[in-house]
RNA sequence: CGGGGCGUAGCGUAGUGGCUAGCGCGCCUGCUUUGGGAGCAGGAGAUCGGGAGUUCGAAUCUCCCCGCCCCGACCA
C-alpha cells in the first residue's frame, strides 16, 4: 500500500494542543492520528486507524494461536441479563443506559461477562464441551467520571475480552495460565514494556487476579516491585511484625503535652521536654496515630471505624477503599465528633476504641502494631498523651487492617520480600479467575461424567486495545515525535522526497513500487512546494521507524536510510535499499 | 462526585468597559525558493461556549447553564 502525503487525510500540528497533557495524547493529536469527538471519545484518522488495526491484528493472532475462538456481541444489549447478575444497578452511573421507542431498557455494554455466560449456556451442556475460551474485540462504553489523557481513559474504547469456561478449579487454573502466557506474548510483540502485578479482584468478584501494568509517568496505578515480585498497591499485604515479650517494659504513663494535636507537634514536644527524654530522640515512628472514618454500606447504614497506624505513616485511601469494599469511606467530620464525646480530636487513644469499649467503635490496627510494641499515643483528653502504652498489655485491637501507605523497605507477604521501588503504571491488561459468580447467577451448568449438574467456573481476561495504542505512544517517543515499534507501525517506510526535480519524484515512485512488491507499505512525501525541513519534521513526528530520504545523492545512485531508533543515518545504494529495509522489519 | 483551572478562527494566543477583536502557525491566489518548520504581495476564515441581565456602549461586569482540562475517588 502507498500513501501520498499530498493526498493523505491528516494535518500535523506544530504546537501542542492546550488540553493535552500526556505525551501519547499530545503526539497522537499533533501527528494527525486522532481528533477528539467528545470528552473521552476520539475519531481515528487514517494513520491512527492503521496503527489501531496493527495492534488489533497482533492481539487477534496471539489469541487464535492460544486456541481461543473469536465471537462478536452487540454493544447494544437488553438489560435483563444484567439484572440477573445485579449489575444493572450495581454498575451505577458508569453504565450508559438508554431506552428504545417502546420504553424498553437497554445498555451500552461496559463488559460482557453476562453475554458470554449465556452464550455458552445456550450452546453447551456437557463436560465434554469444556474447556472453552472465547473472546471478542469490541467497543465498550463506560460513562467514566473522568475521561483522561486522550486514549488512556475513554468513555468509548476498544477492548479485547476473553472468557474461559471450565468444569473445575484445576481446569480454570490451566485456562488462566494459558491466557497469562498469551498475554505475555502479545505485549512482547506489541513492544509494550510491562510488569505483571498481583491485583485486587475488586468489583468483579473472584479470587486470583493479576494486572499487566505498563510503567509510565502518565499511569494511574501505583505498584511496587519487591525482592520477590510485584503488586498493585491495593493488593499489597504487609508482613505482620512478630509479637515480643513485654514483661520488662516500663509502665504506661500519662503526660501533659499541651497543643500537640498533630504528630509533628507531639514529636517536637516530646524531644524538647527534659522529663520525657530517652537515650535517643523520639520520632514519628514511636507514635501511634488513630484515625476515624465513616463507612457506609450498600444498604446505606453508616458506622465508624478507627484505624491505628504508626505516626510516620499516612493512611493510603486507595488501599483503605479496597480493604473495606463494598463499604464506602468518608471522613469523620466535626458533627461526627460531636456525636462521640469520648473521642477527643487530636488525642484519640486506643483505650477509648474497640467494639468492647464504651464507644463501641471498631478498632483495627496496622500489622506493625504487634503484641509487645510500645507507643506514644493519645490519652483521650485534650493536651494529654500516654507514653509506653504497650499493645497486648495496655490495649487491644479488634483486628488488623493493612491500609497504611507503602514505603520502600517495607516487608511484604504479597509481593514477597522487601519493597524495592514504587512506580506508576498503566493497566493495559487484567486477567482473573472469576470463579462461579456469573455461572451461578445465570445458572450455567453442565453434566459431569456422573450425570450430575455442575456449575461451570470461569475466568475473565481483558486487554485495552485502544489504550494499548496510547501506551505504545507513551513508551516509544522522543522529543521529535512518535517512534512506532516495527511490529505495529502504521506504515513500514516513510519515503521523503528531498528536492523538486522530476528524477527524484520518478525515483521515489519506482522505489515505492519496489517496496510494495517486497510487502512493505509506504508513505511518500510528494508534497510540492513544501520545504525539506517541514517534511523531515513531519516524518519524525509521525514516527514511522524507517525513513528513506531520496535527494541529493540520488544522482549517484544513493539514498539515505534513517532509523528512528538509531543515532545516525546511512547511505545505501539504491539497488540495495529494498533488501536492507526488508531486513529491519 | 469533591477540589483547582480554562473556554476568543483548524491550532497556539493577545485583548479585563469604548472605534472595524489583534498577532503567529495553518489555509487560498500569484511570483520566487527547496537537505532541517523559506521570502514577498494579496486574500478567506470568529454568532468571542450558550442564555439572561447591568450599561449610552459588553469578549471584558453580574447571574444561570453548557463544555473542556488537571488533581483526587473508580476501571481495560
């Protein structure tokens, strides 16, 4: 295929659009791949569509190679299946709902678990039919509260979603692993750098779950790399500190600590007051901070929850939200304190907390608050703190909760070992073992070898296809523009005619034909009256990895070969150029 | 949904009560120019996000609405 720049439907922009923050967003707009249609929905221009189709093709090949079969559902669906699983209401405002002319409810599918489950139920009824994995590449709709960064979070986006169906847990494990392997091959081929992290299963239900996160500054997820693996911060499990003997520890003692309602002021006061001095200085890590939240469950009932964390840590709201799901967290406001006179803001101590205490507020502590650990903490009276308050001796908790912010050096069970690094990533794939939630809700059963009805167990696996395009752009660009990996480049060769003489145009036309003959698609920059500077800049912005310049040296039988990933260009004899380029891809 | 910001031509922007809304890029016509975003001359393109109000006079002030972007909470 040949595309002539003089005819290609695009307009490159010299300046960054004011509303584009992420590199992928800005470059895809500037290079003429995309136009915004509405918040979170984009029009694909010819070059963009070529890139999207390349990405789609790689994904499809890998799914087929793994033995998964492609189907295609409508995006417009009736509400009934979603009512059966409860998601018609549970999905909340993120679901696009609409009505037909008769007033019947429909939705634009945000994901298709229900439909796949019903399809298998419709056709299959024996264990002999299983396992089966089906997938589709399809447009999804989610009324996102906040579409972001161009393609990174859209309200309309393309997703590859697969579903596996197995007779038992062992089978699910195998199907899951097959998808995991297929995903690794897929992302490797797409040129996406990724980390597989343990994930929270969240709203989908189910157990084992891993995410493919593409490390990128523009990413919305935070993950950790540890000595033994990687995990989304929401899924991290901190190793509990071992209990120690507290027989020799000094008794708890209440001290006046006026105006110390914050950890900083408390530490400063403790260190500057001779009476409180010890053989080292106090630090925030010696203090026990107790924070109260309100939790609202799905029925709308509100309860209070107190959380104790070491004073040098903040509570990570994402981890807290994930830990208490489906209850929703909100801050404990002034009026809530008014309802609980036992709680002295800034001086809350564990003695006033717990289901068995007068406050009856559930009290959960960080796993580092272990039996035998000793703390400075609130004495439940304004201007007073208690020192040497020992867990297991002077106070108890109702249990543990692991929601403190994670820091480098933390010791984890998931992922194993010490935290080495925290980083941002874009979730480009997610695989999980759904289990029987949907099969149960929709009554998907097959007969086993004993003639008994058995509920099928499922896995669900997604790749954000349009998001993957953005991730590639995010990970592969330089200050000049995009740089497509050769596996997904919209076009193989960008042929720049650097000059206005007729022989150059004729030579370029001939070369383009030869490249086509060799199976390579070509953009020819044949624009008249456009200076070479503009052509070079556009070529670099558009990001085709192989650029051939046909210019000055053409008369001597040479063209210039530029690799967007290499430092320098080389001169290649015209009769060798096709073979040379062919080798690159 | 909470917080912050922004809406002037395809893009980037100036203009904070006063004449015909200015500039750069892009676009059109002509001439010239062609190895790193050329030059000259001429030209087209804007209901200043929408509505209501204040005023002799509104892009500019007030109110309401809409849209967009960023941070946070949710997801491929």
